[in-house]
C-alpha cells in the first residue's frame, strides 16, 4: 500500500512540474514576469524567462 501511495505521489509531482514547464513555453515575457512576482520569486527581472 505504501509503495502505491509513493508511486502516485511521484507521478503527481512529475505532472505538476511538467505542466509548469509547458506553461512557461507558451507565456509571454510579461506573463512570466507577472507569474514570478505573484509567486514571490523575488526580482522577476533576474529570473530566467524560459526553462
């Protein structure tokens, strides 16, 4: 049972990260700056625009 829970959580983490990366690929630089600011990532200008 614990192995199955671990596997499901790992898949969820992967899907979550993959979605973030795909989202950045379709966002404008302005949208990325806004996103980074709203997420509290500090200086949006210092944050990479694309992954």
